[in-house]
């Protein structure tokens, strides 16, 4: 792996960490989701810094940013855009919706109706939207950071399984630690000083280079088999009604490569697979009714699978030569 990939990732994370009080490991997961050309779902209560985090990523990467506040009365065209009649030209003109940005924050996505949630499906999977029968390409790159409130909160709609499957990673920002929460108060108290800002640390060439980095990560055949063993085990577990789909297997492979790239390596290891598996697979499982009644958590199923499956022993010759 070219050293500049890890250096650039470190610069991005350092820049964001200076403004956002979030665990660096979580920021690393979001960056991994971006490099794997997928989308990230954050489940958190309000007030944990989700909007600032998404906006900071866009700023550090030098990309356009848009925020969509999902509400029960939000319509699909409010997301994708609509055709508007121009009185002067006597023609219909397309008015792009907020989805036309490089990084889109879909805030509180599970407060909108399933029909509006589905408006993002085509955008997330195909990088395009269809309005009145016309397909329109979205900006490249296109990355969605969606947030949802805990499902037990009033006024929420569970995300359809098909939509959850479109997110390569589901994680949580969580609450800051003692030092982080104290720093929030220090910033609030000292209003005379400017709040930390995020500078752009990536050029267009750098963005393209980073997106190609996972493609140069080597995954041994035995490690590929380990990935398929993990996902297939979810389909055989008696607590699971619907296990991970073949798409999920591919996503685990892609995220594993992206995670290795962020670590500055041109090869993946079993530890890489084990590190990202909970965030990639847990939200894709559908438990049986008995498992839910018995209080089984999806995370428990994934953890048990990782503990039970034998980990392959793979010999590597570590190298950090330029690709």
C-alpha cells in the first residue's frame, strides 16, 4: 500500500477529530464506509454530533454537502427533486432535490414514511434517481450518512430490510467520555474564541486515489473462504430467520479491504475481518420470533459466530511499497 494513503487517511481523521468530539475509532469506521463505496447508518439519540460529523467529513474531503431532515410529511420528490414549469420558456425544468450532493446526511431517516425512505434506495444503489420517468445521475462520489433514532422511540418507522441492506456499516457515535463532554462545556463557556473548524485536506486527485486504494488490497483465498464461512453461518444459526444475503458477503469483503487500506496495508488479515464484521453484518440479520422473545440480540449472534468459527492462519510478507 502506498504510504500516502495511510498518511492522507490520518490527515482526514486528525482534521475531523480536532472539531468533532467523537471516538476516533468511529470516525475510522465512517471513513472505511466511504472508501468501500458504500453508505453508513448511525443509530443515536439526538444531540450526539451526527450533523457536525457528517458536515466535517464533507469539509475535510472537499466535497459538497446536503442535509435532509426526514419527517412524517416528507415526500419522495422532496428528496429527489421535481420538474417545475418555467413560464418564460414554456417548458418544464428539473429542480434538483437535496440528494444531489457528494455527501448527503439523511437525518432521522426512520421518522419518514416507508415510501419516502424508499426514495433513497435507487440513489444509494445506482447513484442515480428517476423523476417522471427520466433518470438523472448523482454527483460522483456519492455517500449517504443516515441517522436514525432508537426504534423504541415514538414516531419512528422501522427501516425496510431492503434499505438496511444498502448500508455497508451500521454503528453509533455514542456519548463522549468525561474529557470529551468537559471539552464541550469549555467550548461553550469560552465564546470569545472561535470554535474549531475543519479545513479541506484533499484534492480531487487525492479523492480518486483514496477510492482506488481498496482495489489494491490483496485478500488471500483462505481469507475469502473465511468471509463466506462467516456469512453462511448466519443463515444456519437457529436463532436467525433470515441471514446475510450474498450482497452482504460482498459488502463484508469490500469493507475488509477498505479497513486494511485505512490501516496502511496492501493486504487484509483475519483481524481485519473480525474488526469490521459486527458493524457490517449485525443490522442485516432478521431474528426468529422465539429469539426475540428470549431477548437474543443480533450482536450476540454475530459474536458467537466469530468465536465458534476457526480463524485461518495466513502467512504474509508485510510490505508498504508503492502500488
